[in-house]
């Protein structure tokens, strides 16, 4: 075979290798950009719901001036929006963290911390609204851990009840592995040392709770 042809083939091979490398690098960059945008979008959603929670706190002040009859419907409506939006954020975070999408783990953990603080603030306000306006709703704080063997099953059961009861049940899923002071305070207060663990309407339930268990607890 002529030498010129060998050089030509080698040139094609080298060019193809360079193009492949550039395309691979571009793919990584594009993938990183897309995933970074996803996390940024979640951060924006958290900030939006945080503002809603702050508005919710202000609306509570109306009780002293306008009374329960005028204020409670407004509070219930605001809580409904917070419930819907925070649930969607939780689903997005779970989806983002369950695959191989995470490009910056520290950013992801910081977002989870911010989301956890939001959930705890939302839970506190929900309990206050439940007592003040006698709202017929169940609250569940769900503590889970990455090393927990039954947490996936527990999440499945809780998702079932959320879809069935919708706004009649408020679920606050907290990652017990996070080094977040507000989570640690709750764990200490309720003596949470095993996972999964649930705090249902103030009562503590250690270990996996089946569908039948929760039906009895929630009087369904």
C-alpha cells in the first residue's frame, strides 16, 4: 500500500479522535450546565415558597384584628399553595439526587439543608394553623437515612397516602443524615435514633409503618 495512503489514514484517525474528544468534552459541559440549571431552578422554587411562608406568618397577624372567620380561610388557602409547591420541590430534589446527575455535591447538600429548614418552618406554621383554625389535617414528619433498609418502602407507603388524601395530609420528609441544626433539634426532642421514624400528629412511631399501621393511626 502506498505511503501516502497510510499518512492519509493516520490523519483521518487523528482527526476523528480529536473530534470525538471535543464532542465528549462538549457533552460533559452541556450536561453540567443542564444539571446546574436544574439545581438553580430548585433553589429559585425554594426561595419562592420561603416568601410564601413569610407571607403566611404575616397573615397570621390578621387573626387579632379580623378574627378567625375572616382570617382562617385565607390561611388555609395560602397553606394549600405552600403544600403543593413544597411537595413538588421535594420530588425534584429526590429525582435529582437519585441518579448520577449531581455535579457539585456541596451545592446539592446546601440546597437540601435550605429545603429542610423550609419544611420545618412550614410544619410549625401548619401545626399552629391546625390548632387555631381547627383544620382537619394530619401532619407527618418523616425521618429517613441513606443507610436505612426500609426507608424506600416507607416512602412508597407515604406517597400512597399523599396521593389518596391530598391536602388532608401534610408530609415533611427530613434527611436525618444532614448536619442541619434544626433537624438535630427535632431528632433530640422526639428521641429519634432509628430509621425510618415518623412523628404523626405529635406522636412518635419508630420503625417502618405499613399501610395497615398508618390506616389505624390515622383512623381511616
